[in-house]
C-alpha cells in the first residue's frame, strides 16, 4: 500500500512540475510537440531512476559514514553530469534505436533540476532503496504526464489565433497554471 | 579525522573519476560537427524565413559550409553584408548579389478595373483563384484578398484599402520572395532594386488580346508593342500579348513609359516627370 | 428501415420545385459555344476551323490523351471562330463557336422514337461506341465513361450500380429522365451490364421520388438482373462511395476507386446516353437540365443542346427574377456559382439554380467552437474543422495524414457549421496543394 | 439584375449558428434556474444576476479594449458562462467573490486564449475552482434550501449531503447513522438539499437534457458516459462494502453530477470531437470524480475532474479519431 | 567601454526571467513572497557573480572537454558556500527556500552565463554581467514575489496592504505562480512593443 | 594565452586541481559555519521551549528525555524547573494526519497536563489555510480585529467574511484530560480553523498525543518510583 501511495502521490498529488516546481525549463522548452515530449519523458525516466540509485548509494556509503553531508550538492551534481554523459555513450553502443529516440534529450537533462531535486528529496524523505526507485520512477511518470498533456494543449493552441501579447511563453504559463489548478483536485488522495 | 581533509579527498576522488570517465567518453563519443556551421549560423539573421530556399537558417548555414562556391546562395534578409561575412568565415568568395525588391505588377485599381461580380468565399486569393477568374473582367489581375500580405514576415506589405491592391514598403522588403510564392496569380516579382531604387516595369500581367484586356482594365497592357520598338536597349519583349521589361537590360531611360498608350508601364522613385518631359520636348523641338 | 450510407450525412430542404414539370425541348439557339474541355482530363483538340460547315452530331474535336473525350457539334451551321471565353471553370478557355443554320443531322443517327431492346454489339464494340459518342459521366463528374467500363487488369467488376439518387436539393433532371425515359434507361443499363460482363445491376433511387421508384420497379420486372433499391433521403447519397455503401454495404477504401470493391457506378442520364449512342448511333449532343429557384417563374426541366448559353435557359424559365444574387451551375451543395449568365451548357451541367440574396450570401465567419457537428456530418469520417485549419496554416504533411484527400467535397461540413466557417473552401485548397505534393513525390 | 455573387460551394447553409446553440443551452437551463430561485430565493437571484452581468461586461471590455476586436457578447456564450458560474456557487456567495470569479473565468479562462472557441479549459469551471481554492470559507458554506429563501449572505447554512457523508466517514461515524442525516432520494431528485445554486434539482436538469437532445445541441455520449461511469464505479464500491461506500444513486443525485455531466462536460470548446473520444472523456471524468469524492480531500470532485479531462482533450482528439469511411467494412474482395 | 551596457543588459533587455526564461523552477517555487524572492535572488546573484569571476579567470586553463564539469564544480562550490552561510546566519530564510538553494547549481542561468559569457570575456565584464544578470534575476523574483504576495495575502514584504482574508489564496499556491508569471510576461512584452 | 589542450593528463589534472581547491575552500567554510549552524538550530529549539513554558531556571535542553507514544512516535520532552521544582514540560509532538504530511508542534504542559502554550515547529499545510494553526488556537486578539472590522465592514460584506469565526478556539489553559479536545464538528469543544478542519484535527491530534503520552508515562513512573530521573533512563534504554 505504501508503494501505491508513493506512486499516486508522485504522479498526481505532488506532481513534480505542477506542484513541486521542478523541471520547469524542459516543461516549457520541450513541450511544443507531443512526440518530443514523449521522448523527453523516456530520457528523464531513465536518467532519473539511475541517478537516484547512484546518488542514494553515494549518500549512504560515502557521505553519511564520513558525515560530510554538506558535500551532497556538489557530489550529486557531479555524479549526475557524468552519469548523463555515460548513459549517452553506453546507450549509443548498446541500443542505437533507443539512443536515436532519447539521445537528443540527454544533454538537456543535466541542467534539469528535477533530477537533482528528486535525488535530494529521496534522501530527505529517508526512503529505502526500493522506495527510492519507485519514487523516482513515478515522479518521472508524473513529469511525463504533465509534459505530454501540456504538449497536447500547446499543439492545439498552435492552430488557433491567440491574442498577440499572449503568444508563446505567457500562454504556456497560463495553461500550466490552469493545469496545476485542475490537479489541485487530487489533494488528499494520498 | 579532519573534516577538511576528508572533504578534499572525496572531492578530488570524485573530480578525478569524472575526468577519467569523461576522457574516455569523449574519446568514444566523437561526432564531428563542423564548428563553422555554428559560426555561420550566428551571423545569419535567424529570421528562418526560407527566402534562401532552405528550411531555416541552420540548414542554410550547413549548405553554405558544404558548398564549394557561394555564388547562387543568397540570404535575402541579411543581404550582401551577411554573405560576405559568411564568405570570410568559410574562405570562399561571394559575388555580391544585386539587391532586389518585390514589385506588384498589377494596377487594376477599383477605378481602372470595374467590378463585375462579388466574391463571397473564404478570404484567400488561392481559394478564389481556384474558383474563378476574379471579380473583374480581368482573369489575370490581383484578387485583392491579401495572401501575399499574409505571407510577408517582414511587415513589408499592406493592402491599400482604396485601390484594393497590395503595396510594398520598400524599406522593409528584404526580397525573401514569400509573397511571390504566395500569389496564385504570379503578380509579384522580385526585381533589381536599381540605382536610387529607381525601377521601370510593366504593371500588368494580362495575356488577353488588346481589346478584351482594355475592356476589362483601363491600364492593361494591350500588347501593342510600341514600347518594344522604342526601347533602345532591347530590354522589352512581347509574348502572349504582354510586354515584359528585363531589369538586367533596362537602363532606366524612361522612353517606354511615355510611349505606352495605356500607361501600363510604371516608373518608381524617379524625380517628378515634368521638367524631364520639358527637356525632352525641348530636345525634340 | 430504408438503406442508406453509414457515416454522416445531412438533410437539407429538398425544394424539388420542378419535379412535376415534364421535360421540354428548348429550341436550338442561334449560336452555340462548345468548350473543348467539358470533361475530366485533357482538353479535346478541335478538328474544325473557322468557316467549316458542320452537321448535328458531327465530330468537331478529338481526345488528346488517355483520359479525354470526343466532342460533337450539337447544331448544324458554320464554325464562326475558335476563341477563348469564360466557361463554368470561371476562366477563359477555348471554345468552338458555331452559328446555327437549319437543323441538319448526321445521316447515321437514328432519330426515330422506337425502343430497340436487342443489343447486337459485343462488349468491346459497345465500349468503343460509347467512347466515340463522347459519353462522359452525366452525374456531374464528367469522367469519360469508356474508361470506367474497362476495369484495369486484375480488377473484377461484379455489380453495376446506377445512380438515380439525385440527392442535390432542387435538381430534378434525373428524376424526370427516369419517369420519361425509363425504358431507354433500362436498355442502357443492359448495355452497360453487357459491357462490364456483369449480371447484376442496382438502381438506387431516393425515397423522395416515389413515382420514379414505382415506375422503375414496373419496368425493371421486364429485364433480368436489374433491381431497384429505394434509399432513405440523405445527402450525399449520390456520391459514388456512399451509394455503393448504401446499396451493397461495401466500402471503397481510402484512395481507391469503386472497382476495388467490384462495383462501377453510372448515372441514369449516362445510361440513357449510352442507350442512344449504342442503339441509335447518337453522340452526346444534348442533355436534360433543370432550371429552378425559389423566385423562378416557371421552374422546368429542359432538353438542351450542349453549348446553349445559360441565359437562354433562364429565358425559357421566365427570365431572371429581380432578387437574383447567384446563378449556380448545378445544385446548391456542389454546383458552381457563375460569374455571368453567358456561359454555355456543357456535358456536366445538370441544373441552373437562381438564388435570391436571402439564401445566397454567407454569414460572417466566426471562430470554430469545436462543436464537432462537421465531424458528425462528414460522410467520409474526416475532421473538417482540423483540415480547414491545417490548410489555413499550410501544414500540408499533417493534412495528408488526416486524409484530406479522402474528402469528396460534398460540402456537408460547411453546410452545418454554426460558425459559418468556409470549411470546404480551405479543404479544397488543401486537397490541391497536398495532391501536388503527393504527385511530385511519386515522380 | 444586381451584380452576381460568386463563391465556392456549398451555396446553402443549415441556418445553425453559434447564437442558436448558446441560447438553446440557456433555455435548457431555465428549469434549473427556476428551481434554484424556488429553493434559494433572493440569494440565487443576486448571485445569478451578478455573475451574468459581470461575465458579459468583462467579455465586452476585454474584447473591446484589450483585444481590440469587435465585441461579440451577443453570441450568448458569455451569458452562458455567467449562468453556469452562478449555478456553481452557493447562493450566498458574496458579490466581490462572484465578480472575481467572473473576471477569472472570462479573463484567464477564455479571453487570454483569444475568446470563444480557443480556450482549452472550461471557463466557468476555471472561475469556480479558482474561487474554491482562493476563498474556501465562502465557497463551502451552503445555505439550506427553502429556509433561506429570503436571505442572502446571512442565510442559514448547513452541509451538503456529500459533505455530511465525507465528514461523517472521516470522523468514523457509521453509514446507517449518516443515512438518517441526509435528505431522501426523492428530495434530492427534486432538489431539496444544500448545494450550489443550480446543481440541486436532478429533475430540472434532466428536462434540460431532453431539450438539448431534441434540439440536437448535444449528443448523449458525454452525459451518459459520465453518469454511467459514476454509477457503475460507486456501485461496485457499494456492493463491496455498503458500510463505507454509499449507494450509487446517492452519488449521481448529489453534487454537480447532473449539472456537470449535462451542461459543463458537454461544452463544445473543451470536449473531444469524436464520439469515441467523448466516451473516453466521459469515463475519465467519472473515474476521477469518484476517486476524488471517495478517496480525496474534497467531498465533490466533478469540477476538478472536468478540468483535468479538459487537459486530456487534445490528446484524445489526436489519438482517437472519428471512424473513417472505408474502415468499417472490409472490402469484399481485396 | 560598454561595461555599463553589459551590466544593464541583464536588467531589462535580457532579463533572465522575463525574456530568457531561464531558471524557472526557483522563479516559480520560491516567490510566494517578496522576501523569499529577494533572498533567493541575492543568493543566486552571489553565485552568478562569483562563478562568472572564477570562470573568467580560469577559462584558459581548462581543456575544452572538461569545461562543463569544471564549471559545475565551481558553481556547486559557491552554492554550497551560500547554503552553509545561509543556514548559519539566516536560518528562517534557509528553511523557506528549502530545496531550491542546492538547486541553484542547476539553474540554467548560472551555467548559461558561465558558458555563454564568462568563458569568452574578461573577469571585469564577467563580474558585471553576473551582477547584471543576478540583479535582473533578483528584480524579477521580487516583482513576481511581490505580485503573488500582494494578490494572495494582501501583503508586500510582509507589510499588510489590505486584510489577508481578501486575498486570493491561489496566488500563494502553485497555479497562481504560473498564472501570475504568465501575465507579467505578457505585460512586459506589451510594454516592450510599445516602448 | 593559449587554451589548454584536451589531453587525458590535462583533463585529469584540471579536474583534480579544481576539486582540490573546491574541497579545501568548502572544508574551511564548513568548519567556519558549523558552529553557527548548530547554534542557530539550537536557538530555534530554545526559543520554542521558552515560548511554551513558564519561567524556569534550569536548562531544559540538557535535561531532555524521550517519550514513546502509543502511535509509536518518539517525542522529546524538556522539563522546566524553578528552584529544582518541576513547573512544566515542553514536549515536541508530532502527527502525520496533517493535510499534507507531518506536523511538528512544541507544546508546553503544566505538570498536571494543562496546556500552557504551543508553537508550531514544522508543517507543510497550505499557507493561508492550515498554516493558520500557528495562531488560531490561542485567545483571539480582539481589540485589533474590532478596529479593523468597523473600517472594513463594507468590504467584509462584499467578501462575505463573517466576524468572530469560532468563538471557542483557544486551547491555552485547557486540560485535555478535562475538556474534549476535538473539533466541534466531531463533537468536541474546539472550533476548527474555517475551511481547514483536517489541519485542525491533526493539530488537536498532536496535542492529544503529547498529553496522553506524558500523563501515561507520568502515571507509570509515579506508580513505580515517582522520580523523573528514571524516566529519562527508561527513555534512553529504548
Ligand atoms: C484519375 C482518375 C482515374 C480514374 N480511373 C477510373 C477507373 O479506372 N475506373 C473507374 O471505374 N473509374 C475511374 N475514375 C472515375 C472515378 O471512379 C469517379 O467516377 C470519378 O472520380 C467521379 O466520381 P464522383 O462524381 O463520385 O466524384 C477515375 C477518376 C480519376 C479522376
Ligand atoms: C457529393 C456528391 C454527390 C453526388 N450526387 C450525385 C447524384 O445525386 N446523382 C448522380 O448521378 N451522381 C452524383 N454524384 C456523382 C457520383 O459520385 C458519380 O460520379 C456518378 O454517379 C457516376 O456516374 P457517371 O459517371 O455516370 O456520372 C455525386 C458526387 C458527389 C461527390
Ligand atoms: C489547495 C488546497 C489546500 C488545502 N489545504 C488545507 C489545509 O492545509 N488544511 C486543511 O485542513 N484543509 C485544507 N484544504 C481543504 C480541505 O480539502 C477540506 O476541504 C477541508 O479541510 C474540510 O472542509 P471544512 O473545514 O470546511 O469542513 C485545502 C484545500 C485545497 C483546495
Ligand atoms: C452545450 C454547451 C455547454 C456549455 N457549457 C459551458 C460551460 O460549462 N462553461 C462555460 O463557461 N461555457 C459553456 N458553454 C459556453 C461556451 O461554449 C463557452 O463559454 C466556451 O468555452 C467559451 O470559449 C457551453 C456551450 C454549450 C453549447
Ligand atoms: S514584400 Fe515579399 S519579398 Fe518583400 S519581404 Fe515581404 S514577402 Fe518578402
Ligand atoms: S497580389 Fe496576388 S496574392 Fe496579393 S492580393 Fe493580389 S492576387 Fe492576392
Ligand atoms: S466536404 Fe469533405 S470534409 Fe466536408 S463533409 Fe464533405 S467529405 Fe467531409
Ligand atoms: S461545425 Fe464549425 S464550429 Fe463546429 S467543429 Fe466544425 S468547424 Fe468548428
Ligand atoms: S530551473 Fe531549469 S529545470 Fe528547473
């Protein structure tokens, strides 16, 4: 049951984009087309889960024992940056089709604060490793859900005549706001 | 142990590992992209208008880098300036293209070309022209529904309410050619801008024979051929009852302008005609 | 429940004002202008020149390509000139203008009213005769009939469907033809069946023509293999894909021709023309045209020589009413608005409709309110609202994915749209652009 | 003869118009308006008038002065948004809040996207949910019907049946006790219960539904799938454990289910285009509504459910297309 | 020299929030009040200036391939310094900014400026650029924070303007953040067009 | 100046040097700020303790002991003494029933369990709603509110804001053992925060946990030895 709650909470109730405010840059940037949104979701899920596992281990095996928790930020970000690049070549070698699909998004992910945010949050929430994995995966799904919905709406808005001043970012933010408003209904579900 | 020491060790270890990993990553992960593409793209105007004939500025930059010779490539927005910069980066010669500008080759204003019926379909020239010849007796002329204006990204066109014809704002026009493609009637043409922006052209595309053409529009080219004869530079040709002035040959002598019985030949940005005609008449006398 | 097609459809006011007016023969006009392009495909090539004397039924232009057609003179007289003049396309096109003198017919033509039911010709001969008589589809598409009758190798036809639907409001020419030339049609159908080597034919007729249904059922009993199928009134039942769906529940797949499902569709008027061509050696030189409209004094059905100016037909119907705003060649749903009444009648002209201002002008366009009414009326199951926007924004690849080419241009979407959006206007534009792109790709 | 007019075909039009549709919905809402006036009296009147007037005014002002277009308030859509917003508010909703709601509905919900037809989210619900979250106190005090006919903001308030059940279950009351505290089903059907001004009387809303179907303004797909899903979902829960989960009849008669399913989920602009899509949309609304009602923090979740599914509409439209001709029946011969 | 221009560039013309749209997460996440915005803005500005300076100083020593990791380490160092200092001396602000302090590391502006500006320019203009961008960012955060605080709870910098009960709670919450920023950008676009 | 080349050696060295410098500076900053950070953490606790207890002359923080509640929470208790006599105890109590997660409260109890004061330490409730619990459950400061009321009465009407808003909301001076510490909706004596019943419930839950745990523990030890020292050891043993 706790897992179900973690999943529901991460996807709907505390959606990373719509209520936690993380990963907004790609949310706004890579959401013009549904297909790219889906690709980005795949890449983020992949990296987020792996990054969470690795940073979790680093925290528990290095930072905690030596009580140098304040190095969290710097070590996590280094790990994530290296990891993203690592994933990139491994993917290229191991599964070229997957690389084709996700590759272009990988560089964008280093500066996606959702990855670092989730890594830190799992530590803050004191999850065990399995919970951490479930949490990060469902957070990524939540990110994907928000991204794909948002991309759908933006694709539709591309076809209508918006007021001049609202075109582009303003309307995107307002749509995001209304989406967040709608998602508030999930409050208390988990 | 000293916290500072642990810190230093951990971070150095992390840093060193990252360096080693990244080195090997970098070794294996080598996709060569010509850095000049970025450089060229940077100097392009980023209008992504497609006037160069490529899908966007980056595609154009790629094409430029690949090209052996830059003649035939032109960014109409940036003009010769940008092209010579690009040429410098690439070490290739550019022959500066003569600056061009769009001209509207129809003068069928509401007075010149009386309406014979009313169009009530979607406001689009392409749609109207697929349906029929237009509201007037001239099936070649401007439909006045403004597809060209829609197409212009540079605010260089507007529809003149009074005449019902599009007008080009020369200073804004970058000769991207979008309007040329947009017009289903092939009325708009890119022509050399000419010295001091002076140009002479036949402002009509009507291929009907003289009588019906004249009947449909008082300023139509009737294909009488007088201009062809008067032109000292053989710049004017006549085909399908329609005269055309080759802007590469035209020397702006203005003889044809006065010769045309229907005033179908237009001159732009010349000083007022009076004095010149006075001199001319003096010479004749 | 009567049969009908399975998707979409609308039911505009029928307004069959001229349903009870028997076919009258319009006197031969003083001059006729016979355009060289009256059919789908390449224009014909004139084989007469200025000053030539021609007889009624004499060949005056021959096909210039595979999809093209023969054209015959509809009057006797002298060729005045071959000139450009505005035709239904709205553009100036070449036409052969003939000054009428007398009414002298080609001798080969059998002008007697007798019904000849024997069909001696072989299928190949029939098709040749049809081709040489210049017969094209009279249902509106003007597709050369002989091509339809020769299915490409590998494709088999097992049923002939005769289109007596006349789903367009106002128009009654097919209705009258069925009532008055029923026997000839029946023989025409038999000829077509023989040409196609099929044993079955269905004549689909909408239920708003009970007299025609009854009449045709009586006649059909005398011929083998012909079935009359009464259909629920629903526009655009006359569209061939819809008609095939309605009659035999087969659906022609996207981008394919009826032959794909073993059917060939011909209009009743075409069947009549086929009868005349094969049995009477008479080429296609005249046709029945409905002249109608709410304010028209005498809505009527006229037998008209091709090339007669529209204005002459209107005269015969009592002249142009004062409030006329639009003259339409064809029905209100698919017809073409004419920019002048000086346009000649051609093989494809089934009606002349004079519309008063009240009905004829469009309302101002509003935003699409996504009511989905256009989606639910589209007989092809398309999303017209989306196709229009894609065409407006020139997003051709998506328009192609959304099957813009499947649109049959029936206009049901524009008819229904509460926001008065010119859906079909833009979809047509889209179709022509996407068509160009697709062709350039296969090249 | 005048100059001829030339246009592409078709040359006739059904005569249907945006106006006709909008006023049709307004007419369909009249029974609900009358019941709301009957049960809530002056309060309902003030709320309705304030809401409609401010919606129309804001639309007019924004169109005229910000978008610089010809105002199109006469098309009736702003009136409709105003009326539906009012129907979604308690009849003691204070004036300032109604005005804010109207401003949000028109300004953020509709005009920011360019007006009628462009908005991805239901404007009235945007306004309502905005208010619900901003002013939870005012938005969740429900005047008791009939008793508060002559009162406005000083009306006597009580809980809605959904609130009673949710609260009761939260503090551990037994279902059979709770059932005695809510009105009978027939009272609910006729609208004699607490709730938003326009949502109470199922009968009045159903009459409107029949009218809309007859006038072909909407199709049955969305309302039936919303109500059906809620009924089935809560029915299963009820069968599984009637002590925790109340009867499905209760669920479809209370809260905004009827109003939302018939009048708000069906909003053309914010619902899918294809029939199949409409059903998916309706089922989605039903499921989310029940999830929020039964497991979430809010006693009522329909507004949120509709807004959330509004967000899904572009995806539904993209992936669930209408049946195409030629797809239904395979050709007899290949 | 156009140092002044370098500085003012970030303030208005290329304001990171309103035009470059970088660093959106902290922008939206912490601006429930003007005070928070100010705190976050200053923290980011500090990191920006310092990392710009350091990057500009060491830019030539760094091989291209490890450019980004090196920059990240530099940035992360300053972020950690800010983090610890804040925790020590302004604990309440530290708490309300929470997760977003460590996230300055991935704030696209910081790395973006290091990459785009500092690694190509001299230390002095890099500092100015950092300061301009940092102050621009702060300005944006404060405007957004003040707007949300004002609309949401009737206060600006915690000073009551009108009774809190009249405020629209949404603006303190997630949806309000998006909506408020959306309209602010629209207004600023409009002002730019007319200006 | 020429750019350094991207050889393995260079890359390795660069990152190493940067990490070294970064590490050193961080280490020092850490050393520098370690004390103030801890001090500020402590100060916060001290402030809270001070706020919820009457005058005392011992150092409650140093006499901290732990209590285990029935729900399994570990509560911290800080006894306050004056002249060696117990005058109250500050208990850091916790509940997970909040609207969005845990709520941590410091509550001061008299030895008999009467509530002296409270301070909300940590919570994630909605600002403006649940967050009102920081002051809601105290006697209302009526004078200022009245003043406001008269000025804004028209606006209050416009916004439908009613005065008073729960007359019976203070828990200060109440003894959970004697009064019914539940929200009035659930049949208790305390009026919930308007529109935030869940938070109010959770709040009262936390207070009750503190009270129940404290009195249980006291009764148990009283029965055994009567000395609080034992409790501390007992707490440590767990
Ligand atoms: C390019 C082209 C080729 C066609 N080829 C055939 C054919 O081979 N066999 C056939 O039966 N019909 C053929 N048709 C005719 C169509 O089936 C159809 O009758 C015509 O497009 C008009 O039908 P409509 O009036 O229902 O639109 C062809 C049409 C076109 C445009
Ligand atoms: C929307 C639409 C409506 C049509 N309505 C009729 C009609 O009522 N009667 C008819 O004979 N053909 C109608 N047609 C033409 C038919 O599709 C088809 O071309 C014709 O029946 C083939 O016969 P033909 O080649 O003998 O004309 C219609 C076509 C379309 C696209
Ligand atoms: C965004 C949002 C935040 C909320 N935050 C809280 C909260 O912090 N505490 C709370 O008790 N209720 C909160 N609620 C309200 C609850 O969902 C629920 O309506 C309320 O607690 C019970 O209603 P009542 O107090 O009017 O009986 C919130 C609602 C929303 C929409
Ligand atoms: C059947 C129907 C239902 C409607 N429902 C709503 C509604 O729930 N909320 C609303 O603001 N407008 C509604 N409208 C009006 C209009 O469509 C709406 O204002 C648009 O969303 C504005 O673009 C409705 C209109 C129709 C025809
Ligand atoms: S006027 Fe024509 S050529 Fe000139 S900029 Fe506009 S679209 Fe391009
Ligand atoms: S010039 Fe061509 S495109 Fe422009 S309005 Fe005239 S017809 Fe239309
Ligand atoms: S015109 Fe085309 S899109 Fe419109 S209803 Fe007919 S088939 Fe469908
Ligand atoms: S019928 Fe008109 S308004 Fe309705 S969806 Fe289609 S285009 Fe839009
Ligand atoms: S700041 Fe860019 S993703 Fe968060």
